C-alpha cells in the first residue's frame, strides 16, 4: 500500500462551498461536522440512505446524478458513496482542479482527511490515526480525561 503524508492544518470553513456526494451514515457525520464549522453545504445524491438527513437545516439537497460541473467553485468535496471506484474518480477530478477532497472509502486516495477534534476552553486538538478512526476516537477520549483532571 502506498504511504501518504498528511500535514495537520486547521482551516476556516465558514461560508466555504462544500460538496458532499452521497447521503449515507458516514456522509451524515461529515455533513454535521462541516455544519458546525459554518460551511455552505450541498449534498448530491440519488437517494437518502440516512434518514437523519431530512432533519438537517442549512444544507442544499440535490437529487441528481453527479456531474463534473458540480465541482465548479467548490473549496472542499467529500466523496461519500459506497462505490470506491466512483469515489476515486471524484478524487482524480478534484485533484486535477486543485480542490480539497476527502474519500470515505480509502485511507490514502484523497488529499485531505478529517481529524477527530477535541475542543476545550484552552485547546483545539486535531487527532489523526492515519485513516483509523477508532484509534483517533480512543486517543481523543484519553486526552479528554487527561485534560478534565488538570
């Protein structure tokens, strides 16, 4: 497997145009995280696989097949379908255009990752376990306990 180095970077997503392709459970988690950061989110999907999407406000749901023109003026794209070949196609299109892209079906075929974030009054800590979200979550819980006991 190819190794890829990801640099930890904090980015202001407020009002940034984000496209999420897919509407399953992982896409829902990504969208809720992006909403917390003030992103301007469009979700493109043929059907909603995660019913909680219907409860979200401040997102645009687009029930159409993906078209390349949907990438225009996007700051970030999340390839969140269960089809890894299709997600890789999205990654390639985004990289050709210099768009940040996250791919839920790969640990390396993307140019950005979502970190697990621990936020306290004094700290914002981003944790990445190189594509292993369960490890990130476990470390986050340990750090929460450590900081709570200070």
